[in-house]
C-alpha cells in the first residue's frame, strides 16, 4: 500500500499509512502461518550435487547471510510443496529466478514424481534466453537426485546445486515464494473444484510476474 501511494505522489511515511488504514479497518489478513510442509528426501539414492550457491553467491554476515545475485538467470531455485484443495492433496513444483523472483515454471499434480520436476525443466527450457547457463538450486530431495532429472539439466545447460542436508536456508527464496502464495492466494480463496483452482493459480502467477509489486524490488514487478 505504501509503495502504491508513493507512486501516486502521496508522501506519507509507513507509520502514517498504517494509522490511516487502521482507522478505516483496512488491515492485511494474509500474514499468518499454517502447516503444509513436504519433503521428498529419502536418503541418497543418486548423485548429490555440491552447493554452488553457498560457495559463490552467499556472503556471510554476523548472524545471518546474504544472497548476492547480480542479474537475471544467474541463479534459479526449485522445490515442491504440498497443498490441500477441497480435501485433495496436490503438489506444486516451481522454479523461480533468485534475482528477479519471477516464477519461470510451475506444475501442479496429484503426486510428486520425476515427470513433474522434468515438466518444469521443459517449461524452463522454453523461457530461458539462449545465451544463459544458470545454476539451478534445490534441496537434496530424491526427485533431484534421479538420473533422468540430472540428464535433463545437462541437456538444457544448467549447473546443479544442492543444499546440505539439514540446511534449507540456501533455498529460502523458494520457501518464501511458497509461503506467500499460500497466504496471499491459496488459503484465502474458495474453489469449487481442483480444476478451477489450477486455472485460478495460473492467473495468479501471471499477476505475480507482471502486476504485483514488491518492496524488495523497490516497487517493481518481477
């Protein structure tokens, strides 16, 4: 809200905007937490890639760390999360750009499997510029250790990076997107069917990439 007002040349500070919103009973309702974590880790069942992101794109600070990605398509991140729609468990796989936070690919299925994560890579291949060779980061989930997945990465020209077991912070941008999508859209809507949800989610992603502004991106869209 504050960023939108600045664009309209209203120069109120954050605190003033909050006070005005409270006086009008206009308070955000999406910032709450809810369970729904999913892990595909089943031990080492294939090749575990080294953590390129931690080695090359992270600066350690006193009590935390900072990602340093300087341009689009340098580092991408991917993961799978579980969601529940009308009592049906669905699994959302997505790939985002760590620099722009743009959602480059996503796939929703009734079960997480190799076909799903490879489908995301096929989508990714269609949108990546020809002259880029990104790093694609994930956790050590079994799906990302499979030969078929890793061969597809090589085919597209992607370098694979994996978090160390028990350290998911390297994949924080992906977790942040999933959390936001659930709080901002999935948990706030009532859907009549799973198919309606899938269609609505595709529209949400389009809006997320092209319309929704973010303070982290200085009031711009991904």
